[in-house]
C-alpha cells in the first residue's frame, strides 16, 4: 500500500513536471490566414510560407530552445471570423499574431492595443505604420502607399509623350485593402503631374469587369493600376483584351507573382507589378534556406513570391521572439520592444532590410517594379522613397 | 408524476407551465444559467452570449415565419439594421444602452414594416423573394452610407454604458443579455395566448379564411413584421455590443439562412423550438471546430477543409431534419417527454 | 451613343447565361412549383465536373462535355428521388429550406474536393474577339447566345409536341388531373430536375469556357437569376429568356452609368431593386400565369 502510494506520488510529480516543462518550453503564436476566402489565391501560399519557417525554426531548436506553437485558423477573409479567432487566441495567451488582410487588421487594431499583442499583417496598409496610432501593428514590406508611389514613378519614366500628362486609371476592390493606398496614390500623382482620369470599383468576387472597362475606355487611360488579388487581376486583363484596350496595366503585389502569367496567360504580357519580395528562386543569399526546406519537405510543390512573403514575415518575428526571450521578456510588450530594436535587419535579399523605431513603423521604403516578359517576371527598377514625416501613417 | 392530460378549467389549459414540477425545473434551469459565467471560460461565455443573441433572433423569425406564415429571407439585413442603429447611437451620440437597445428594436421594427408592406399582395415564394431583395437593398445602403456607417471598413461600438454603469466585459454583458432574452421569450410565449397571437396563427393557416372571419389581415401581417423585426433588432443591438466592431460582412445572406435553419431544425411555430434550434445551430460549428483543432496536429489539411466541412454539415443537418423530423427538435422533445411521462407503462 | 450600345451588347451576352440558368429554374417550377435555390450550385458543379474529367483523365473536351451532361442528368434524378420526393405536401418554407440546405451541401462538396482556387478551364473557344457592330465580343458569348436560341426552340417544340413535354404541362396544370390521366407525376418530376440540371451544366461549361476558369463564385448565379425569373414569370420558358436578357442589360447599364456616381456596387443591387418594383406592379411577371386562389 505504502509502495503504491509513493509510486502514485512519483507519477503525479512527473506529470506535473512534464506538463510544467511543456508549457515553459513553448511559445504560442497565433496565425489568422485566409485559406478559403476571396483572397485565398494568395493567402494560401503566404500561410504556407509562415508555417514552413516556423517548422524550420522548430527543427533548429526553436526560440532559444523553446518550440513555437503556431495556432492557426482559416478566417475566410471575413472580419467577424477574424475577431472571434482573435478572441480565442487571446485566451490561449499567444505572444504574437501573424494575421492577413487590411480590413480585419484595422478592425482588430484597438483590441491589439488594449491587449498589447504584436500583430504582423499580410496587409501593408500605410495606416498601420504610425506607432502613435497603431503601436502594436507591424508588417514586413514597404507600405502599399510606397508601392503605388513606386509604380506611378515608373509610369512617369515610361511616359514618352511630353505634350500631355499621362492618364492613369485606378481599379480597386470594394474593401479596405482595395482602397488602402488610393489616397496616397492620388496625392502622389498630383504632385508628379500625372492625371488620375478614372477610378473603378470592383465588387468582391466579381466575375467580369466589362462595365468598368467600358467606362474607363470612355474616359481614356494610358495606364491603369489594379488593386485586387491575382484572380481578379487576371479577369480584368482578359476583359481588357476582349475589348481591345491598349492601356498599359500595372498591379499591386498581391495581384502580381509567378502565378499571374499562368492564370492570365498571354494577357499578362507586358504587365508591370510592384514586387516588395523577390520571386521564388531568385539568386539571392536568403533564398537558399527556402530551397533547402523545399527539397527536404515538399519537393513537388510550386512556390511563388507570396510564399517568400510569408516566410519573410515569420523570419522577422522569430528574430524578435529570440531577442525578447534573451532579454527575459517573452511577452507582448517585450516582443514589441525587441521589434523596435531591429535596424537594417537583413533578410538575405528576400525583401529590403527592415528597420523599426518606436516612432516609425515603416519597415523599409524600397520596392521593385517588375514586368512580365515572355511569361517570366523581369525586374525593371528599384524605387526608394525618403522617410517623409508627412507620409507616416498614410 | 402525471400520467395524462388532466385539465379541468380553461385557466389550466392556458397556463404557462403545465405543472408545478415544470415551473420548478424552469427556475432551476434559470439559476444554472445565472451561475454559468462563474464556471465558463471566455471561449464558452462568448458562445453562450452568441446563443442568447441567436435565440432572440430566432424567436423573432419564428413569430413571423413559424406563427404567421410569412417567409422572410431578410433577417440578416434586419439584424444589421439593429446593430447599426446601436452602433450609431452609442458610438456617435453616446446614447446609454437602456435607450439604445430598445431604440434599435423600434427602428428595426419600422424598417421591417416597410418591407412587410408587399406581404399584402405577395405570398409564399414571392414574399421570400421580396425579402431577399430587401436584404440586398439594405446591404447596399449600409455599405454605401459611409458617413454614417463607416462603409465596408465597419464601425466600432463602445462598451455599453448608462451613466456610471459600464458593461465592460463579456461576463457583464451576459448578465445584460440574459434578462433581456428571458423577458422577450416570456413575451413571445404570452403573445400567443392573446387575440393578436391567435390572429397571427389564423393568417398562417389560411389567410383568406381568416379575413372572412374578421381578422384584418394586412394590419396583423404588418404587426407580425413589426414584432418580429423588433426582436431581431434587439438581437442585432446585443450583437453589436458583443462584437464591438461591425461591418457589412457580419450580415451576409448566410446569416438569414442560418436563422431559417434554426427555426426549421427547432420547430416552426414553437418558441421552445426556436431556442433548441438556436442552440443547435450556434453550437454545431463550434463543436466541429473543437474536433478539427484537436485533429489538426495529425491532419493539417483539416484547417483548410474546416470551412467546407462546416458548410456541409449545416446543409446536411437541415436536409436530414426536413426529411426525418419535419416538425423539428421541439416535436422530438415532446415525444421524449411523453414517453417518460408514462414510463414504464406506455403502450 | 457608342458607349450605350457597347453596354447593351455586353449586357445581352451576359444575359444569355442568366437566361440559361433561368431556364432551369422555370422547368423545375413549372412542373413541381419548387423554386430551386441550388440552381447556381448545379451550374458550378457542372463546370467543375467537366474540368475534372478533362484535366485528370485527359478526355477530349467534347466527350467530357457529354459525360458532364449525363452526370448532371443523373444528379437531377437522384436529387428528386432522394430529397424532393419526401417533401411533397410540406409547406413552402420547408421546400425552400431544403434547396438552401442542398446548396450548402453541394458547395461544401465542391470546395472539399477541388478547393477554392480558380481552376483553369480548357480553351474551348478561340480567344480572339469577334466584332459585333462597334463592340468586340469574345466568341464564347456568341456560343452562349446561340445555345440559348437553340434551347428556346428545342423547349418550345418539346413542350408543344412531345409526349413528355405535354405530360409536364399537364402536371403543372394540375397534379391530380395528370395522375388520373395515367401520367406518372413522379417520373415527370424526375425528368424536370434532370433537365434543369443539364441546362445548368451547359451554362456552367459555357461560362467556364468564357471565363477561362471556374471557381466558387459560379454558385452566385443561382441568386442573381432570381430577379430574372421573377421578371419573366416563374412558369414561362420565354419569360426566363427575355428576363435574362433584360436583366443582363439592366445590370450593365446601371454599372456603366450609376456605378461611377454611387461609388460602385449598383450593378449588383440593381436587379434586386428592379425585382421589388416588378413584384409590386406585376407579381406574376411579364409572361407568368396569374394564379387564382380559392379557399
């Protein structure tokens, strides 16, 4: 009897120890991804990138010996779903969340600030870069606003007819993501002698853009920027071809990747796009880790720039988790502080180096414009903008 | 235990609770509900709140569809009207919640009456289609009246306030929602013991006959729309307070379909059924989620499949209920109760 | 003026797809008085099945198309046998809910099997547009207009001269009378559902060919077509076709003229506003039969 009791005590002690240790050895991170919603075409590879980098980190010992537990959900690009997923994650006491869309990230910003949980978004909305308003929001890329500025700068250089200003049309989705960079784009166009001749709104899940394209045709546009995801961009391009339009098309980074020529076929030819992250397989030092992981784990999969984007985002926050852990402050505030110590943090060329300070959450201001040539993405030029104070949070 | 129907007076026939035992059970159940926040984790409390909200909305819909026979696919839009009324009143004009919640109900009732006017001429399928149109028109209005509603980006709602009283968290909100739900349920139950309620039922069973019998069909149809929309508006108001940020995405057409599913599965024309249905339809995806999260470690593909599994199970539940238990859970409940009433001497 | 014409022409071609889906609605309603809210899912399923057959089994397109149609016919019969028959005599709301439940299940099946990505469709129409008056129109739309015309002719003949067609009309007129005349109402219902599923699948394949890909948004056509059939009258084949074309044009005109003023979204909601107007002026549509209710 006595033996039995002590044996039980031992088992219980071990169980307590084991669970106690398991808790101590784990860092919980939330993932709010779009795997089935209207942006799932680009949301899935992004989520895959984040998951793979977490798996790689865990296989190499995690965050200073602590394993990362990624609790991820599919929110279907629905704001209410994201809010309820966030509530569940808060209860799980995650130290950080890697989210996705603009609308949901903006919807969550007040919760995030209250709960002090650093939040990485797939959205690069300029609104999220001012720490005075959104101290816990981060993303790894130049903002959407800098991206549209880069593309407009390309338009200005590409426009040869000096007798009149180039006419640019803006196509965007009827959601926060679609509208995010438009104010910045309009202002930048005005300053640089570019005429915004037309703006067309694309409803969610639209199936054809005929009436929008006809409208644009009537108002005339030499160039047009499309701010929806790849599937939508390809619909617009195909519609434009069917109507015989000669407008030169450009796309935001979520509509432009290796996938675009595959989906839009020949209509993608000559289309320009903003690429804050390099295409998969580009010869940069940072790509080796991705390719090794790819060969070891899923050699038959195809990857694109969206995958690189998810990977890069996770790379940055894993680094911050490590720094926060070393400082002994592995909690929301600690991770935020660690993120704000990053200065020219090098991602091996996957995207431009990242710098955050407590007064400026613009990770970088350098972005590349690419063009589709013979079905391949070819870099046209890099554009860098000064960190103007008045552009913060725009 | 009783073993049969022994009603000797009309009062007994009309009583809310058939026996003292039933009344005692109800009080016990209420006590359990009151104690719930002290045991439930935040996750379950969140679900409990959503169930209360769903119950109010489902009862509202059942008053219109189950009791009065007017099919409505516009419930998501009416829910949105209630929620946005609250958001605008509380967010922009700092109206305290004891006014904002009933105001949301009243505004929704008015909107519901406007869209109920076609019910004078339209019946069955045609009315369903008209309310479907109402859904899209209201949705368009909300997402385009940006100065008021915040458009597609949504609108934030502050915590419910009344003077110094602040309902700061889900737990406190639960204690606000529970009495509201309980009193609305009691009202609905009593409604069908009155002349108005009987008129509703008469219209459902045969509108032309009831008109011949002296029921002012148009007036009562409008009244049904008003009462039903009031309920839905109150539900919307609570939903807004709980969500703290709402956008048109909170109210897609699938919400209306979910609510129709609740009253179909629960039982058309049954208050108890609305409650059962609301609980079932709200819990179903959450239980599925628990299962998929538990299995997600071994089957990562489940995270992606969850959305379709949820949709499929919902559809399947409705189809199976319609085929095998068209009278809903309420009917099944009565069957079970009657079985035990006579146990073990049932014939 | 050119702008106007362009909008009208591209509205007509989109409208022809609406007309196809509308036809399916009408055939089911005509025989069994059921408004099938899962019609859009039939369209989506048809397109997916066709893609799957072509893609995985390397079947030539025309053969795959034929298999798809056979599959759809079978699906229609199965739906009627398994789901709709138990619903005879149930209230309207139950039947509506059944088709709504069915639409969830079908959507879930498609999403579960094929995911949510846009799946590329085999190129069945040449991509070079054809000039119709001032407007270049993609050839796929011309095929869809042509198939609408063919189907209209086919169904007119079918309902007028064939035994099955006449039996369907009789069933629509009165099920009891039809039964006493020796018509198997059950068989008529099954026939109606399989015809509806086949017509929708044709629409789905055409649409897939025009879009060059198929995704879950195809199911939305089921809702979009409701204003079409209400305008035309729920029990009129001609009405579905006229309604489809009118709604296509209305959508495009409101998209062209009102969207820029209102900030988008008018194109989507205009048919529903029209629907409310139709219901309050002419509840049984342009060509629908007015029902007289007796106690």
